[in-house]
């Protein structure tokens, strides 16, 4: 026989108000202490009204304005715009709506045409070297305290092989840190840099940084400096 939960909730609250132990109430009602305290807390917070079963699911909102629906359908048919663009256009014209409402209107009007297959995603493939110390990435970054941070990062492991905060972002400081990192972790196969003047002279030619890479025993190339 199905239990009447509405009456049961009121019964357990009345028994508790009469001073009956929670353990006894749970045993007689065949409920857990968790269920008891759930409804007991609801009663203390909202009174007898809190024992009523609340409606589940998303509450129904107000009916959408017919003029709004007409505008959405018209823009969809005329330009083929998506929900975001239609909502932005209508808000600019004085309507109060969002892309969710516009999407519902489009679906109700049968103007939604989902794609038959999943869209192709770009940029998900990660390009990195196969081994550690194959390539280091060098970079200068301006910090919030107006100091510069120069760092070397291993391309395979993403391990920071060297990093230091300096006042002046010069090629000499980049060389100084590179020497320290090489002494500790060995010579990388290559060093990847941007076209900053620390690595590439503004007037062309070979920079001091590139010459230092050559001194370590390898041929230097544009952007990627070979070291071994």
C-alpha cells in the first residue's frame, strides 16, 4: 500500500513537538534520521507550509510577446541570423529578450536546422617536442611591479629551466640566465625566441644572443636557435 507522505510529514512533526525522541519517531515511521531532519528543518524554517511538496522542474515563465515572436521569425527568415545576433538586434531596438528566448522561438517556428554531423574543431592538437631538452622557449614578460621576467621553458615537459626578474630586458640578461640553466640542466637542442631586439637586431645582422648560441657549439637560425 502506498504511503501518504503528506500525512506522515505532519505526524512526525507533531510527535516531535510532543517530545517524542527522534529515534522512536524514525523507528515507528520507518524513515531515516536524514529524512526526519530534512522535514523538521523545513518545518522550522517555513512552518506547516514547508511540509508541502514543492513543484519540481523549471518554473513556467510569462508568455512571450507576439510582436517579439514575429520580429524573431522575420529576422531569422530574412538574414538567417543566430539567436545571439537576433537578440542583440532586438535589444538595440527596444525589445527585452535574450538568446535563450530567441532560440526557443526559432525552434517553435521550425526554423532551427541542426547540423547532421559534429563540427570540425581546430587547435586541439598539441605540437610539442618528443623529448626533454630538445627545445627551450625563451620569453620576456613585464610584471605588475614594472620588473621584467625572463624565462626558459622546456617544450616537452613544460618545466621552467630558468627564470629571473630583472629591471632591464636586455640580451645580456637573457644570456646570463641561459648560461645558468645550461650549467644545471645541460644544453638544449634548440632555443625558440620571438623577434624581440634581445634576440634579433633591429637593423639586421647577428645578435649577441645568437653568437652565444654558436659558442655553445651549434648553428643559429632565425627564431629557432640550434645549440646541438
